[in-house]
C-alpha cells in the first residue's frame, strides 16, 4: 500500500543545519534501500509559494508568506507500507528526526482499494439510512 505523508510544522525561515541534513540523509538512504520510501522532497519557505483557489469558477492567487497559518507544509514523502500501522511506524521514525510538527498520512488510491472503499461507503450509507 502506498501512503502520502505531508509534513507540517511552524515555519522558521531558517535552513536546516548540516547535522539535520546528515540525519535526514541517513534516514532517506535507509528507507529507500528498504523500499519503504518511494519519493520525498522538502519545501522552500512559504514566502516563495502561492495558493491558487477556485471558487465558483473564479480563480484567485495569494502569494506567500502565509502568515495566518500556524503551520505550513514543509515537505512530503510517498511511502510503501504493509499496513496503516506500518505507515504510522515509518512516520514516527521520520518525526523522530524532523522534530516538532505533524504529518497528515493518507493512503493513495491504487485501484486495489476500490472494492474496499465501495464496500465501506455502502456500509456507511446503510448505517445512516437505518437511523
């Protein structure tokens, strides 16, 4: 199963230290060699980013920095995990190196889960209609 992990943290506007880069590099190499990390990237400061929103056909662009945000996206990883629990374990290992912040972890749709998702949706519909 593949999972997308989106790392969010308070923005410091400071580049990572050489020590942090070395620790993260070791974790990335270990995870790539183990086959549990498919891809990963960090993000530059939000001052270099933008938000593009569509609302009823109207598209607006808001340039960063995103000062109203308590936390911003700092990077992402695509994980290959045996289960949800394994994805959580991999994310805990990442956070032990990255430090404070949170990861939103979402399973990536692959088609194999299609039947499972439809089954879960049907179960929820049945539960809602019976109440």
